[in-house]
C-alpha cells in the first residue's frame, strides 16, 4: 500500500466518521473501526462514494480479541500505520459520584481507558514502521483536573465520576506513552474536540462534527516539529 494510513475507532458516526472523511480527503487510506459490522460497512460505503479508500475493521474497544484481530488484519494490508485515532468512547451517565455503581464505572473504563491502551500496544509495531507515526487520543475537557477544580469554569457542574475520571486517566496514558517515545518520530497527544452535537449528548452540543473533527485531524497531521505529550483543543494547548 503506497498511501498513508489511519485507523480510527468508533468511526461509523459522529466525530469519528467525520475525522475519517477529512483525513480520507487528505489522501489517507482509512481503516474504519467500529463494533457493528453493518454500520461500519455502511460508513465505509459512504466514504467510498466520495472517492475515499476505506476498509472496515471490527473493533470493540472492550474486547481484546477484536483488537488483536484488527492488528493482524491491518498488518496483512500494509507494513506500517501512520496514524491511530483512539476515538471510541462511552459514558454511563450520572452526575453524583457517590451514586455511580462499580459496574457503570468499569464499563466506561473498559472502553475509554483500557481499550486505547490495548490499541496502542497492539498497533505500535505498525506505527513505529511509519516515518512519522502519530497517536491521537480523543479526550475531553471534562477530564481536565484544572477545569474540574475551578468553580468558575463551564465544566465545573459536570461531575460524572465514570466519564470525567476516565478521560483524566486517558490523559495520563497519553503522557506516559509520550514519555516512553520521546526523542523518536512517534508523537502522542490528547485532544478535546469540544462540546459537539453527537448522539452521546442527544445532539445538544453547540459545535458541529465537522468543526470538532477538524480539531482532531489537525493533531493527526502535525509535522516533525509538532508537539508530543500535550493536551489540545480548538484554540491550542489546555491544562491537564
């Protein structure tokens, strides 16, 4: 395969799909990760109708077997992977930490934290073969400890234990992997796409998926002088 390649999880809709469309428009071959085969293949067909080369890859971020199979499928198609976008994420809901169940918290961590860790580890052999490997972890401003502890910040009222803390953990994962690969061509960053109109929030967010996907895509496209180990939103670097 001569094209640059990108794997995006949770890419059958929303920000993930639009990120796939934007990077595909930049000439990337898109490996579109999704749990549901029908929805994933439908998304691939839509991309192909726009002239974007894409292939469906079954990935359930909570199922390690699908992650291992995805690495084998991609490795059989290309000797390297240029970009991994860990976009898949869920929230069990609830704004009162003392009332959230451990089952809810574990289910969110499986997808939002353990899934990205396993995907990074599984895709590293392919990412390290790319001239400029990039990992973008789709986080949230709700994971910022600075924002969560500031009563004047707009995020202060959102107090979901499972979701907020999972994104804080994902930010830590980003920093630790970036430290491991400091001094190499592999760059790893976290991104807050912003409050966006998606199914997760009943389309209540003020940002469009096109705008927010652009924020994600920009980190995927950074050059040799780009950052690593940072947390960014549409306006630049933000505090952990």
